[in-house]
C-alpha cells in the first residue's frame, strides 16, 4: 500500500497594495481558516468557506463575566478561609473574626448583586 502524496509543489506569486493586503487579512480573520494560504486556496478554487460572526456586545459581556467569575472565586476563597479559621478559634477571638467575616460577606453580596445586574442586562439583550 502506498500513501497518496498531497504535497503542493506549484507556486503562485501575487503582489498586492498595502490596502489590498489589509482587506485580504480582514476577510481572512473572519473565517475559520488556519492559514492565509488555506484561505486563498479556498477562494481561488471556489471551495466553501466557513465565516465566523463576532458580536462585540457579547464579547464585552463575556469579558465582564470572566472578570466577575475571578473576583467571586477570590472572595469565595476568602470566605472559606474565614470559616476554617472560625473552627480553630480560641475563646475571645470570635469578635475579631466576626468583624472580618462581616466585611467579606458585604463584598460577596456586592459581587452577587453585580452578577445579577449583569445577567439581567444580558437577558434583556438576548430577549429582544
């Protein structure tokens, strides 16, 4: 059994103006092609292209959600450490722990409310 060779051995050279190249790169960036060569071959040989569509507002929302997720995770870790410390407290140390825990709880509630507001705005956009 011999493997069929798919080596590309023929070259096509093409010169473009800077604006033309920029337009080509712009079209290429909106497809799922992995290389510019693959994109140009698909266009020249009339092969189907899969184009991607990016929703800028959705990208912004995803970025905000990622940031919020990191912040909530950090606050959750702090609350977890605080509760672990509660279990190891001696008598008389509970008052200091309660103050620290209260401030961490406030931070957590603020971030939860921020997450709710973000989710509500996302739902409004998508339900239009």
